[in-house]
């Protein structure tokens, strides 16, 4: 079954919001909510995969991080498309999750540090701002 374009867009938004949350202080909440969505829709709990993806993203730097973030978001979008193909009614729950993640990202003040540099994903996009000893609110 092919998903309608709106569902594909929703999955892309969800992947982007998920990856954006990985580099903010909203990660624990986002991880729990996303893990719950996966398990409620027949996916084995993938928290270990979420943690691995986050660790890779946090460990990467500069352009490497942006490229990895794009690949990771796309990978999660494909997984979510698979879920929606199997469980079409999960689209409403995914839309609610995306809205909540984007809200969390909008209010997250960050502090992931990599080699003394503070970094933040801004409002669900993967724009990374850097500055030594800088806190973004």
C-alpha cells in the first residue's frame, strides 16, 4: 500500500523532530514518548536504536553532524512509513507526537557539549548553533 503524500510528509516531519530532539535537553521526554509510540504500534521497543543514533549524533561534529542528522531523520521516516502502512490509524497519534515534539523543541534550552562547545537544534530543524560557554534559550 502506498501512503498518501500527507502521510509521507508526516513521517518526514516526525523523523526530523525526533533527530532534532536528540541534541536538546528535551531528549529524555522525546525518547520516552517516541518509544511508547513505537511499542503501541507493534514495533519492538527501539530505545537502544534511539540511544545509538543519539550517541552518534552527539559525537559527530560540524558538517559531519548535519549529514548524519539528515541520514538519521530519513532512516526514521522510512521506519515510520512502514508503521503507517501496517497501522494506518496510527497517523493521528504520530501527528500528535510530532506536534508535542515540536513544542518541546521550541521551549528546549540546550546543553549538549562536544569538546567544550554548546550546541542546539532550533525549533525542530537541524540548524546547529555553536559557541564556547554559550547557552541558548
